C-alpha cells in the first residue's frame, strides 16, 4: 500500500508552458525547505501549446511531479475532480498555474489544516492585481454566495485553497462548481472552514482564460449547488411541498366552481353569467391541479433516483506520467 504523503499540490493548467517550469521549481524549493513529503499533480486541460511537454520534462527531473493530460478542454472543475481522485497527500493544496498564486503560502495553509483542525482553508486575495471589470463582479458574486450559503468567506473563487484529504475524497466537482467547493464541503458535513489572506501576484506570462460569461454560469451553478445541497437526499420535501400547495389551490378553485354551479341550479336558481368552461378560474383550477400532481410525481421519482448510487464522472485521459 502506498504511504500517504504530507501534501498533494493540484494544479490545473491550460496553455501555460512558460509558467510550468518556474512554478514546479518554486514549489520544490518550498517543500524541501520545510522537509515535507509531497507530490505535484499537474492537469493539462486540453492545452494547444507545449504545456504537456513542459510537464513531462519536469517529471523527468523530479519524480514528485506527476501529470495527467485530457484529450480536450473540460474545464477547471473537471481538472480538480481528476486531481482529487489521484491525490495521496494528507493535505491537498490547489493553486492556479499562472504564477499569480504564491507557493510560499503553502506551509501556513498546511499548518492550518494539520494543526488548527480546519477541514478547508480558502485563500483571500485581499489586494488584487486585476482590472475593475473582474474585481467588481467578483465582489458581487462573493457577497451573494455568502448570503445564500451562510459561509463567511471573502473570496470563494480563489484558486489557492487547502483541504483535509477526507474532504476532497468526499465531494465530486463538475460543471463550473469549482468556485463553490466550500459550499459543497459544508453540505457534506465539513463545517470547519477557514480563511487566510494570501498574496496575489501580477500575471507574468500569457493572458487570462476567463470571460464575462462565467459570471452568468456562476449564478446558475450557485442555485444548483444550493438546491442539491439541501434537497439531494430528500427531493420529495421540495417537489412534494410545492405539489401539495398547487394541488390544494386547484382543489379550492374547483370546489368554488362546483359550489357556484350547484347554487345556480338547486339553491338560488339564479343562472350563471357564464358557463363553467367559459370562466378563467376553471382553467386556473385545472392547471393548478395538473401541476400539483406532476410536481408530486416528480418528487416521488426523484426520491427513487436519490436512493440509487450515483457514479462519479470520469474524464477522457489520453496520457499520464508518474501516476499508476
């Protein structure tokens, strides 16, 4: 059985051939200075330059460097998910490959996980070297996420994070959910979530890979993860509740329609101004009853699905070095 390492550093990368050698050497210096046993797991997320060749060269000179190559660009969440599955360290550190995250932060993050008892520690880039077109939307996103999740973090999307090994082995990251890993960890029961102010360095090579569309996807992902976190194991509580409410509203309108019809025929004998099928309330009642039944059945089916084991998604890997 493979002995567990002190630290696994997981680094997703796309078109970062200039940064990879410098970043690998920097992490190696930090680890050796502190005497940590470690591994660096690079994930080549469908690069079109010589990023993969740079990773292979690092592995040739340092066996602690490992690399996984995707056949195409699957995104940061896919890269992190794959890295989490491969990680062997007791503490898992994630960071970006663009040299904007400093490896000098690793020892303090490691100590917060190992000695201070945190399940997850997120970096906070308090002073950022980004244009306002990125900082302002990011501030807004973080504020909304804090409000919805109840987690007091300033920077959910910071790539520099530290995790206890059990956390990364207990969650699945997919879609664009990497920015909401703290939320997923909380819903999985890992509630000791901390924060550390970290250095944010100016980009040295290349350009940012993220566009404005990620903010729209981020909102949709936040709604998804909030719903899944609260109702994944009990979907009937959500669909069933709204189904019953809708059904009761429809039933109430139906009862009123029937009462008015009976009253006009047998009691007051005053004819209705309009036939039942000509009244808008008839169609509202019919729609509410149908929707109520559909929501209830949806909750029932979702409850059956939730009881089945959900397989973790795997991504097509076309090459790897240093990993069995």
